[in-house]
C-alpha cells in the first residue's frame, strides 16, 4: 500500500484513479441530488467533543463485545455488492483483511464471489446479509446456504423496498452483469490495469462477473423484466415476516435499516439480537436523517436490551468514537474498506482499517478515556 495514503480520503483518491468511472461512482456516490450524502459529513462535523484531562490513558483498549463475541476493534465490514468489481474476488480480500483485524465480514446478497468461496478462503467470523426477494422461497434457499457454510449471523436489510434513483449509474452505463456499451467500453479502456487485473481474470475463469447468490438460471438475466419480478426486492415485508424469519433462523439475527426509535422498539419485541442504524450510506432515500442524529433516541428506546450497530459516512476514527459515545456498540465500515480494496486488495483494506484504528486510539487518548466502556454522551455535544 502506498505510504502517501495517510487517511481515508487519500485512499479514496487512489481508488478513484484505479477504477473505471462507472464502478467508482457506484460505490462512492449517493441517491438523487445527494443531499443526504453531504448531510452525513455535516452531521458528523456538527457533533463536537468534551475531552477530559489528567486521566491515565497509557494503556488504551479498543476492544468490545459484539453479539457475544469479544473482538479487538468496535468494527464490522458492511455488506457491499461491488467488492468483487473493485478487485478480483474482492470479497475474499475484504474477508481476509477483516479476519486479520479480528472483526466480522458481512457477505452481501449481491456479492460477486460466492459465500462458499469466501468461507473457504477466510478464517474470520462471517455474517450474511439477506435481501428478501419477491419470490420468498428463493431467499429462504440463501438462508440454508448460509447455514451450511457455518455462518452464524444473518443480517436482514429492510430499508430497500424500491429501486434507488441513482442517475449517474444510467449515465455511466453501469449495470451487473457488465454489458457492452460505448460509454462503458471507453470508460474501461481508459483503465487498462483494472481490465487486465479484474475483468479479464473473471472472463478467463468462466465469464462476466455477476451476482453469485442469485439462482444459477437467473445470473445472466437479472435485468430482464420477467426475471426481475421474481428476484426483485420485496416491498411487502412486515414485522410478521421478521418474526417468521426469527423462527427460521436459530443463529444471531440483525435487522439493518433502522432510523426510528419506534422501529427499534419493535425490533426488540420481534426478538432480533441487534439492529443497524443506517441510511444505507445515503444511497437509497435522499434526505433521510443521518444515523448519528437518529442514534440517541434509538439508544434510549433500546435501553441496552439488544446490540446497536451504526454506519453511513464514516471517514475518521473520531467519527466512530462519536457514534459509540451516542449509543452504538459497534460501527459498520463500508465505503472506507472498499476504497482500500480498490487501491490494493487485501493490503489496501488492511491499510484502511489500520488508519481508522490508529485514529481511534489517538482520539480516545485525547478524550481522556482508556477504553470504550468509558465513552458516553458526556464526551460529546450534539446540535439542539
């Protein structure tokens, strides 16, 4: 990993240079006018610290317990559908980097690499993120695949009930499976290293990269209307469906997409083990509240009965500490880890996580805290 990448923004710039525009903008940008995306940064910046002094912070500890498992960092790698496009079998690179850091890696329904290959290649804790398809039986088959591969934590994403309006994808001609287009072809040809190291490796191994968790007969046809109806994301899921899923899945169950205190209380009642407070990285509903602003009310509603994971917009270790101080037990990292993977594969993802770790250690010391258990709302100021 290049030493000039001193922070996540530096890593982002390396990723931007290496990737075709269509793929980079797919992972980097938000929905519609991207008001929500800009709002994520503004929301973090609006939270300020109240540091204390003359506290012994010589032995700082970032460890935490997440879903009953002790881990050295309060992080998990978020599910990201494009990891296998930014690097050949990028999901494996990310999973290995997560294992090296001692944190979970969440496999996406839209993964380019199959969960079986990821499980065989990584010795770290694996989660599986589930989108519930219109044809429920197909989603239930994915749950069984996850169970057979030793995955103990299922993450149900509930905040994507419509196709997000990301106009830049249309302008860039970006879709999966990758299809021939003039704009897309010129974009790829301007990034020959990516073509050689990623696209051609997939082609030589058997074909154009596509979603490996879709049923085999669907993978090359997922953009066709008749096929899409069966594997489109359901817009009819209710709390009863969550309770049914709780009965089907005897491992840890996490509900992703919570932004309201009322929904957090319902999640507790439905029997989930944790929730993810997220705006989907501002990639779905433009103008949705930033998770850091929703977090205090949600933490109060949960009252410590289940775990709280937060994500969306993290760029600094200090961002992570702000989320933890406001009630999160852990934080999911999405784009930051993807940038690292795009820049240098496993080494790049490891570098991104190391940057965040080092920033957390420094900020924790400046706050006058020796460990994460000492963090609470007294260390932060939030907008009224």
